[in-house]
């Protein structure tokens, strides 16, 4: 039998209809909270925003706990760094060595330079000087049978830096080398020449070369073998090579020619332990590392925790101040209302951004501890954000205090504080929740901006704002996307989630506002 026929039969018989508790035709009465929740979850954007926020909270608070790294854990790598080891230049100008006890000044040296290879002698101030070509690029000058000086291009370098050679030894060695002689005698000793090496009793004591190498590291003696290898690399046009010393150690050598100084810069590659900075994403670091060699994914998790905590604490401080002062102002009215509203007007006139910049610079100068600085930041932002909430609460209470239920509370003798905080404020909660939810996003943006400018959260603590601080460097901005893009995406999604949830709550609490 159909439902319609049953109803007709009952109406004809005059008996009342009996409805069971699970009958679909019963009127369902829902509580206000349930109605708000149903309206909220019917809003797709609000659900999306709530999902985003849930994911960001899990990422920030739970992700940091399961991460194998700490937020300030530094990673290192062994890097080959080039340091200037020496400089080499080819001697193309004549040098002069004056004989012991003789004088041969710069003017005479210039005169000798003009006549070398052209004249056998020259005169200066009535004195005749004889010029003799002793060998390739080697000249001697004498006067009255006395040897005065020599001009040369080849350089004699001692194997022992503390040993200095005299004039007779240098002249004899250079002359023998220029003429291809196998030995020479100086100061009563006989020396042999093995190509560029000067030998005494079978041991090398010096070598002759037109290339001059000067060490850039104090206390370092450059061996002949090293100099010969550098000279060979220059002659072959090599810019990099591996040098193996007598101990079998390999050294990476790089040559760079400096045309301004007419010399080659010899740089040695040494293995140095440095920060693993700006390392690209890998299996060990999914989002790479930052400039301090810290894991970016872990810093991102802890940064979200800091940003969200600051946002909530600032909003709680602002809401607490705003509710108390706004509730008192709206309920009492009169001079109390005027006084509190003038205070609100004064706070609205305070230029918050310049004030925060000044306070941030002052804390930088006083070197305030980063944790204490973060606490000060929350207090400052919270103390500057309460006037808007106070005006919202005051406006709502002004319209509620004249209604019948408030007359009833007054007739029942309920205390003033109880009337405000147990009867008036709860009626403002829906609008307050919407306002605070919308304020969370802007507070997080403000904190991120201050941290980006270096005025907010300081190292070693991470926040999404100071993580993105590296984009102030254009090279990092263009080359290392993984440093700032993930933090920017997290910041954007979180603020967007709070805005979606705020819009959804506004529409759920007051459906008439929905267009």
C-alpha cells in the first residue's frame, strides 16, 4: 500500500497520524553551530582553504619533528679552491750588478743601455767606458782596466734562499752559461754547469733562468722542478695542469696571464672544507641547501612553524586587547567610550611601518638575542593591531546592549563584567572569528616582509620571510630558484587558505552577505 493511500485512509477514519523517530517527513531541527558548519562545508573554496591550512600545519609542525636534520644543522663539502701561490714573469729588461767597491749609478746604466750592441765604448763627463759583449744578453763595462758592472737578462736563483752570491760568482756563472761552457771557476772553487743548473761537488746549488718566479706565500721555497714545469706549461700554452711533487702529492695548478703586469699568476688548488652552500636538490637534500649550508626543506618546515606561531600569537594579543577595550567602550558609552575611542584614533595615526623599522634597527644596534627579538616582534605587532578589533567589538555591543536580554540581565542583578563577557562578547564571537581569520593572513605577510627586510626573525631561526631574504642578490634570484620559490609558494598558499576560510566563515555566519 502506498504512503499516499495510507494518509487518505487515516484522514477518512479521523485517527491521528503516528510518525516514528526515523520518519523522513519529520522536521529536523539543527543547532546554530551545526547550521554554520553545514553552510561552511558547502562552500568549496572554504573547504579548499581548510585543506590547504591542514596541509601547511602538518608540514610545519609534524614535518619538522620527522625531519632527520635540525633547523640550524650545517653541512660541509670538500671544495677545491684556487689560491695564488706564486707569480712568474719573463725578464725582458737588462738588470745591472755592480762590482764590489765600484760605483755605477743609474745615469751610467742608462748610457750603457744606449750603447750596448752598437758601440764598444762611450764617454760620460770626460771618462771613457769600455763595453764588452761577454755572451748572449750579457755585457760588461770597464774603465781604466777596472771592471765596474755587468748587464744581464738571465737570473741566478739560489736553492737556498738565505744564500747570496757575490759579483765574481754571478759574473762567471752567467758568462759560462751564455757561452755554453761546461764549468767555470770563481773564488777558488770550480763549478760545473748542467744545462741551467749550477753544480758544486755534484750537488745543485743554483740554477739560471730568464723566468722569474716569486712566491706569494711567506716562508715557501719554490723548487727548481716546479719552476721548470711552470715554464714548460707557459711555453706549451697550457692553462691548467697537475703537478706531482717529490712526495707524490698531486696539486692542481692554474695559470692566468695578466697583461697589465706582463706576468703569469700561478694559482694552486687546495682541498678546503667549506659550507655546502647553494647545493642543488639531491637525494640527501630534496630542496638543496641555502647560503649557510643548511637543508632548505628542513628550514622551510621550521620557518612555517615560526610564521604560523607569530601570526596566531599576534592575532591573540590583538584580539584580547580589542575585546576588552571594545567591550568596555561599547557597554559603558559616555566619557569611557570617548576616551577609549580617542586612544584608538591615536593608534591609527601611528606610522606602524617606520616605527617597526626604527625598533628593528635599535635591536640590531643592541644585538638583541634572536629569540628575545622574536618575542618583541610579536608584542609590537599585537599591540599595534588591536584598534580595528576594538572598533568592531564596540560597534556590535552598542547595538546589542539595548536589546531585551540585556535588560533581563540587569533586572536579575548580574554583575557588569559578567554582562559584558558572558552575554555580550559571545554574541560578537562570529564576527570576531571572521575578522581574526582574515587578519592572520595579513599578519603573516607583515612578518614575512619585515624578515625579508632584515627587521624581523633573525638567524639562526627560520621564517618564510628571512628564507626569501636571499633574493636580494640578483645572482641567487636567477640561478638558485630552490632558495626562494618554495618559501614564496608556502607563504602564498597559507595566506590564500586563511582568506578562503575567512570568506567561508563570513558567509556561514551571515548568509545574507553572500552574493
